[in-house]
C-alpha cells in the first residue's frame, strides 16, 4: 500500500480519547459520528488526490469521476440534512436547551457556498471540458470550514454526556434510520467504499451490518454506476486498496 493513501491531505478524526468509554451513550454517538465523518473525509481526499491524474483522453473515466463527485456531494447533503431536520432538534429537546446545536448549523452554512459550486461543477461539466486543477481549487475553497466542522461536531457530541444517556442513544438510532433511507445505487457503494475496517487497529465494525450486505451492494446496487466506484479507496468489504489514478499529473 502506498504511503500516500486517503488519510491526507484532510486529516481523519481519532476516536482513541473516547471510543472505549461505555459509561455514557454520548461517547458511542461521538465514535459513530467520527467514523461517518472519516468516510466523508476519505471520499474527499480520494477526489482531491485523483482529480489531476485521470488521462485527458479517457472521457469515460472522467465521466465516472464526475459521477463519483456527484455521489459524494449527495451523501454530504443527505447527512447534514438529516442532522438538521431530525437529530439536532431531538438533542435540543433532550437537553432542554434551544440553540445548543446552533453552532453546528452555522458551520454547515459556512462551507455551503463553496460546496454548492463544487457540486454544480460535478453536475454540469462535460468530460471533454474537465479541468483537474479547477476541481482541486473548488475543493480548497470550502475544505477548511468543512474540516473544522467535521472535527468540532465530535466534541459537541462528547459533551452531551451531561444529559440522559438512553435518550441520547435513542436520538442517534433515529438518525441512523433516517440516514439509511437513501439512494442505495448512488450512496451505499460510496459509504462502504470509504469505510476502512483496519482503522485504529480494526477495533471498529463500521458500518455495522449483517455479513451479506456488502455482497448485495457489490452485486446489485453498485452495478448501475460501476465505473464510479473505481475511485473508492476501499472495496465494499471495507478493505483498503490503492487509488485507481495517481502519480504524474496527466490532466490540467
């Protein structure tokens, strides 16, 4: 495995300080959210690292890459919409503290303008007009506030240990149900293909699903956009693999 994998340039979140503490559901929720955020980060790093290495003449690969970018954006939207519509209001109700999650919502707003430009580019760019350097530039325009948010939110969740543990866990379980109600043809292969089961020594089972689920994703859902998943840094069985496009830049 190359030393340059998708743990950079945007740093992953360590769960070591809290993942082994079972005294309160807040630590479990923070761990699960950190693992979800790390999937988002691996997807973003995968896009950033491969953006300038796709051969100009390989229009099929470029189209697949643009589809991959679209799916990553859709997954991001789904994740943050679910938080704002369901999870954050539940937490504020449990804490009896309106506005306790407002800082997280403000952080969502901070990266949204740049994120929207990146999503628009992935949706409207023709393969023959693709510009790898522009892709990276668009990412750099929203990456800092996004990365800050993904890391900060974990600390917010850890701090919920002052509230009712059972209700916190229940609120997160409802969020998980909402997150699972998604387009499995475009999101499921991305989620599993950006989950690294060797992370932190393999101590996490994330996403935790019955053994047959990766087979269903691989042999059914992933088929529709099969070319896009070559850009995933992991297999749907959550095993690391080399990036499909790396090395000397061949695209502007």
